[in-house]
C-alpha cells in the first residue's frame, strides 16, 4: 500500500512464450461511470516475478474516483493506478527495483487492487484526478512453470456527479535517500510534524523484501510521550500487500497541526552491495481528509507535491 521510483525509456526485453500461447485479457465491460484502461501485451517468463508499468495518454476530464476493479491473468498479484508528474510515451516498461525505467519520485498513488478483487474507498469518500494528468497502470506478476502473456484491465469507477464527496488524498512519510549498508541490521528514522488538521482513514507501511521494520509513532503537540500507530516486521508482506490499519469514516483518527509522526524503517541487507531507493523503500502512506493535495514528508521535510 504508498508505495506505494521508476529515465531511459527503453522497453526491457523479456523472454517470449511459445508462439501458440494466447494472450489473456479479461472480457469485462467498462464501468457505467468512469473509464477503462487496457494495458499493452506483456510477457512474463516462466518462474519469474516481474512488475511492469504502463503510462497512458493524459486524462481528458476530471474524474472523481471512488473504486477500482482490476483484472489479471492467473499469476497476477496486483494492479495499481498512479498519476505521473511527467509525461511518458505510452507503452510497457519494467518497473521493479534495479529494472525500473520510470523514476518513482514522479509517481502519485491513487489506489490498488489485488488480482480479481475490487477496492472501494469508504462511502462518501473520493479522490479526484484533475484533467491533464498522465495515468499509469502498474502490474505485478509471479509466473509459475508456464510463461504468461497478458493485457491487464483496470476499471476506474467514478462517483455520482449528483453526490457531494469528502475529498481525500495521501500523506506520505518516509525517505527516498536511503542507503542501506550490507549487514544484518540497519535503521533510519525521522520526525514529520503536521502543519494542518487532518482525519486519517487508513495507514500502511511499505518496504521491500529486505525490510524488517516499518513503525509509525504519534506524539501529540505538547505531549511528552508517544503512541504506536503502526508496526510491521515482514518486509515481503509490506512489499506485496501492505497490511492496513483502517478507521471508519464516522470515527477517523484525528491529527492536529503540531502533532508529530515519527517513522522508523529497518532492514537486513543480505546482498553483496549497499541498497538504495528504489531497490528498497521506506514509506508510510496515510489516506486522509480534507485533501490539501498529495503531501510528502521526506526525511522530515514536508511539501505539498500536488
């Protein structure tokens, strides 16, 4: 889940399945409100785990997003929707770790779904994508003994134009400047002080497979002690399907200007080299309202990015 780095625009060659293998594409109608994105053909060799990212043409009309539906071939792990702050030529690009061809600092998370599962924002809550934004679909696959040839499908469901929605967005806390030395234990931490009153609906932490800790602690303004909001120690789980701590719309977590969120990230680097972003990550993602934009607190410095 915030994630959730990725500018050579060359498509990375990937082993081809047998010519007789058909292309899998779900036959599903576009949503009654919203739009449908159909990705280009991608090929995943047998036994490999890969992530692919597909930029699309800029959005023609402002869209108030309330839900996503993702459709993948067997072996699909998740499909996610982002906006990009830069335009890229449409097509499929590898976007996993050192294979990343699209710089992740330009990504803005909208939502994601695990294979075959829809995800809906809380009733009455929406995230608005402005006209002119470049959209990007991220597809994650784990192939078994057979290769996979697929076009993923993502239905972006828009809200009722006659309904007024609470406008939500994401508040990101973490560090894109990490450099993790080889060794069994390394941590980094920083404080993010809020500059606005917000209500939080969802919290999740994100590292990759070498992560062994993402923790988020809250210190109220003027308080001498902190409360733990979130803690997870399984890096592979945080990479693939970050556990969420959710709050109902009628009882959100209120945060006040002056409150401090302290994140702590930890890793066990068992490789033979120092690891940097985006091979590893240290990110916490908070779904909040009322929206003041996509907010990023990187290493303690907070800016509104959108």
